[in-house]
C-alpha cells in the first residue's frame, strides 16, 4: 500500500490511536493477512509524477466536488464528549443565572466557564469566604465594622 499521507502512516503505527478510520484500516489489514495477504505500507512523495498517486488525487478531487451527499454514521468519541460538555455548561450557566440563591458565590464567580478555568485549591476557609456561610461575619460584627 502506497500513500502520500505521513499522518496516516504515523497514526497506524501509534497503538494508542483508536480513531474510527484508523481502526477500520487495521481491521481490514488483519482480515487480508488472515487470507494470506502480505500488507506493507509505504510513503510516496505527493505530486511527484507517481501515476497511482496522481490518479488517487484526481479521484479524491472528484469525490470532494461531487454533489451527492455522503452520510457518515460514526462520530468521533472526542466530538461527542466536547458537545456534551458544551451543552452541560450552557445548561449549568442558565440555571446559575436563574437562581436567587448563592448570591455571594455568584458575585465571586458570575460565569461558570471562567470559574472552571481557574486553578483554585478549595479549602474550608475559601468555601466559607465564597459562600458567606460560617462565622465570617461575626468577627467584623464584634468590632462594629458591620451590622
């Protein structure tokens, strides 16, 4: 097998890469090798006059400009996870904006996504300060700083 895609060859060599398309190639290679085929992958320079590579490029361009719709059933796991995370953040922010509770915390962190990006060590003192719960107000009240 000859390809001008080094990225594909590297992905095939990387056993940690489990992208759907790469797994399909690996599965097909195993099937063919079980039928006594010997499959080797080789890189060829693109646009260097190699007839087979030039033909493959031409067919790829035709497919890309085709008006026929292609349907893909598989969605990468990373896309599903990203979309679920984005949807969850939108819903969380909406609920956060609607609630009338936790105003002190909302003053510190009005935007959920910004808070999640922060590297904060959550300690009892931090929690007391950002929630307004605990004896935080008793000390200033004792010295008549607040009512």
